[in-house]
C-alpha cells in the first residue's frame, strides 16, 4: 500500500490526529454489512433494489498507517 501526500487537511480515523497539508497518509476502505449483496424486493408490484451494506473511505495518518 502506498502513502499519499495530503492535499486537504483531514483527520486520522484511528488516532483522531490531524493530517496536515503535505503530510503523508494512507487511504483505506471500510465496509459495513455486505455491500456486494443486493436483493430485489417488490413493493406495490414494483421491484426495488435493496443494498445490504455500503463502503466508505477513511484516512490514516502516517504513524497509524505504519502500525496497521
Ligand atoms: Zn493516526
């Protein structure tokens, strides 16, 4: 995994420390539930897709990235 140079100040997801402009950080994706699972449910005769999870991106500061 590669460290990315920060362009916009952000907060580390692990230590809640600040990631300043120019610092190195690591991007990670986390998933909740099962994002790949989709089922079709019918309500009033119309099909609708229901997702069973989602993914979101987090940022880790350089220190936490090296520990992980
Ligand atoms: Zn951190």
